[in-house]
């Protein structure tokens, strides 16, 4: 299998961290690519017309995207049900946590994009992105005990929070959230997280 990937992407990191948790990271070749909203990547678009990462190319040449779809595929075929429990009640609780983690990532990336626009950026949009992140973190503070053991949801949340440290280090997301901060500190020591730390490389 081949994964179109970037060490700067939180969604790509989530997929690679899942692969490490499942013990199949060595079976996925990583191909570093650059994608942007203004410059579609033709190599990626040959498999994913949305020109987004992560995109997983399977051995038969077909492709899977987005990150949640890839995670479900990997867990089903190489777990199974290790990170997405088979029990319906637990399954949807994990999917909910994954949605919260993905939401942190989305708003972090959007906030970064506004910053990159310089004087053309929208402070109002950036503030709204941070407000949604903050409210999500507040919710997770009350649910920190449910983030263990590792699931697709907790991995997404950890990758999303780590992206805040990576791109928005000046913001004190830990303030007033001791339970979430303690959980994140513990979770960050997992081999899957250490093996996938963000790097600002093209």
C-alpha cells in the first residue's frame, strides 16, 4: 500500500499513527506530497480528484480517502475492531470522539490558513476557529477518563491537540484543563505518537 502524506498534516498523522498501533506501518509506503487550496496536485488527483491527503492507494490500484475512511479500512482488515469496537454503542462513541478530534484539526488548519493570508486574513474567522477549538477542549476535559484505552477517537484527539502545540504554541490550551493535559501527556508517550511527530518539512 502507498499513502500520499505530509509530516505537517494532522489527518495524515492520524492514519500513520493508526498504522503503527495496528503494527502495519512497515507495510505502507509513505510518499510525501504537497497539496494546497490554490495548487492541485496532479499525482494525488490521479487517485483522489479532491487533491487531498491522506489518500491511501491499495495494492490493486484503487484508492481510499478521507482519513476516517482509511482508518476504518485499516482497522477492519488489520485489526479487526481494535481501534473501532464492534459493539455498536462503543463504536459510535469512538466515532464521536474521532469527529471531535477531526474538528480540532480542521479548525486548527483553517486558523493557520487565515494567518498565512497576512493582512488579507480574517481575524473574525480565526477567532471563531479558536472558539470552536476551545469549546471542544472544554468538553473533552469532562471526558478525559473515557479517552483510554487507545481508539481511533483518542488517536484523532491526540493528533489534533498535538497540532495546536505544533502550529499555535503561543496559545495556552492546557490552562484550566488539567485532566485533558494529563491524558495528552501520557498518550503522547505511546510509540505510535513518538514515531509520527510533526515535522515542518515539504
